[in-house]
C-alpha cells in the first residue's frame, strides 16, 4: 500500500505572504480571550455571534464578553480573517480553555470525560480516504456518543481535523512515530532493546521533525486538546526532550504510548 494517499496540490502565492500565524484562547473572569500572532503586519478581523472587531498589526488580543464556548456538545465557532498583500486566510476558532488541575482534565473549567476511539486511515481503498468516508465516521461518532479520537498512529487527513472542529470531537493528534519492529531485530521479541532508535542520535532530527510537524500544522484547531508523541517506540531521554520542544510552542497536555 505504498504511494501517495493524501491530496497533493499546487498554490501560487505572492512572494511576500503570510507564512505563519497562531491563535490561542483562554477564559478569564468569564470573558473569552483570543490572542493572535502573525509573522506579517496584517489586517485581522475576528467575528461571530454578533461580535466583530478589526485591528491591524502583527498581533491582537480580542476580548469577547459572554462568549459562546467550544465543547463536544456545543462546538461554537468564530472566524478569524487574516488579510495581507491581496490574500485572505480564514481560520475557524473555538474559544475554550484546556488545563489539568489536581490530575483532572478540565475543559472550560469543567471535568470532561472522553469516550474515545483510535482511528486509522484504513478503508476499502487502502489508505486513501474520501471526504464522504470521513464524514460518515464523524456521523457514526456522534450517533454512538463517541466524543474523542486518537489519530493513531500518525496525523489525520487535514479535512478530518476540520470535521472534528465543526462537530465537537476532542482530538489527540499523534505524530508519525512507531519503532515496534526494532524488538525483532535479533529474530526474537526482545523488549529490552525497544528504545534503541529513540536513543540513537542518527534518528533525532527525523523524529523531532515529525513531532513539530504534527504540532505546528494542527496548532490552531480547537478540536485538538492534546498531543501524542507517538506509539510503541520504547523510551529514551529524547522523548522528554521532544516533549519539552513542543512546550516551547504550545501548552496543551502531552501523551505518549510507550
């Protein structure tokens, strides 16, 4: 099943264009706080539910009184529009707060229970998914009261994250890392050597690229409530280092299936 199984496209853009932006949300004293940073001085418009505010610059802080919050039961979404050099980028935004307090996962200050599944990109067409297949899965999730998904064992199709944003599914976005096969290198199942690839310096750059690609690509999705470093790759000090690298960019909880 090798080959290309995700959409590939070409896009023509001005030489001078927005290459990166980040949206973070918080709830402070009952108000929604939306922080936006952009790598260009752009026009920023944040709107939704009778709220509209426009600013220009590399950053903005939008304060929303009585915000419509995002959660699995009510996935309320606002829209951020970034305009620069003839381009307009639209990003849907869910105002929500994720935190761990006393070893409990809280969303918007309330205890949240995940009823979740692992999901692979596996269909009758191999790894190639249509939008209709992903939409059918989300519909089944909601019908069966499933409110969470782990993208085992690699990031999902970009459209799947959008569906989770719009339909209220909590996502554990997993980076593409599994070295399970290393335990069989001596023709037997030897778990003592499971962490060899993680610990080997030759693989460090490849793995950190996969970790940060997962985070930086999906950092603005409200549905992503935590990151996963990967699956069944043993353990080494580098796992801690990868987690710390992610924390430089984002403060969501981190999981690892060792």
